[in-house]
C-alpha cells in the first residue's frame, strides 16, 4: 500500500497539472458514477489527507472527488495524446483538460461528494504527518489512548496519525530500537518516535525512490529483507504475518537490535 509521502507527491502532481483549468472531459469508470460528467468544471486543487486524495471542483455545486490508492492504485498524468503506460481496463477515472489527461488506475475508492461534506469521509483521520495543520500533541494523545496496543499496530492506525504504512512502520521501529510488539506505554520517548516518523516522510516526499538508510542502493534497514543479515549486527531479519486472514501484513524486524 502506498505510503503517505507517495500520496502527497501524487497530490502535488495532480495539482500542478489540473488546478486552475476547466475540464474538457471526464470519464468515471465505476458503476456509481458511470453517468457523471464534470465537463466544464473548474479544478480548484488537489490535496492529500493522510493516504486520501481530495480533488476539488468549482461548478454549480462545489464538489470533491475522493480517491484512495489502496494496494495497487496510482494516478498518472499524461500529455494529451500520449500513450498510457497501464492497460485501459485498469482505468477508473479520467480527467481531461486542454493539455493533460489525469488517469486513476486501479483505485481502491472513488466517490464524489459535496465539498462541504469532506469531513464525513476524512474527518476520522488523525493528524497528517505531512499536513499543513500537523498537530504533534494531538497525535500523541491519540496514540496514548490505548497504552497496551503494540507500537506497530498503533502507528499504522490512520485514526491515530495519518500517513504511515507498512514500510515506514517497520523502519521506524528498527531505527527506534523497538520490538514491533512493544506496548505504546513502554515506548521510552513517544514524542521522539513521532518526530522520527515525520522526518522519514519529509525526507522522501520530494523524491521518487524511498530510502530510510540514506543510501538509495540499500534503501531499507529491515523492510522486505527477511532472512537477510541485519545491516547493523548481521542477525537474520525476521518476518511474521499479522492481521485477519486475507488482510495479513508482514512485520519485519531484527531479533537482536530490537529485542
């Protein structure tokens, strides 16, 4: 699943291409919006809220296109007439201006809501680590609401703080020297953990390839490195699956550095 920095980078790309322009065409390839036509609508902006994308339109009624990439989704921007790099049958939304086509492929969520109702679809989210209204105190309060919860689950809960995915959760625990199973109440310096999370996302939000080690050739400490030697101590990286059947996530950690 894309991380918060990827979603913010996507929002910037859509904003640069579409904002301030009127749509010359739209195509919603999802059943609930199959007859919707936004041709002529002015694109106001696209912003990210955690892992959610909000594209706002000024028309007779202010509307917001709410999309979520989920596991396999992406937005791509093409010059008019440029060949798409993903199959057309994967397209869920096409927004056209005189210059560009923005295509949402394999989007996990597509809905159109009145802009005034945005709080109904993203109001449950915790403070956004990359948002202009980031609130560290509120994020800490939400994390501490459930002191027995394992840290790996707490930081992945988008209602606590928004933007952390599986990769950053694993890397954050490693850099902090914490076992993923450590209860939130036992994290020695929770504020430092949250600041590290924000720093990781901020360092990657402007570049296409993510890295937490500072080395793009060896970008991760533990993520997807199961059985490979730890970059610090040489112990084989461990991996376990957690979550409900069909929705499992892999957790990676060093049994020595994160004992």
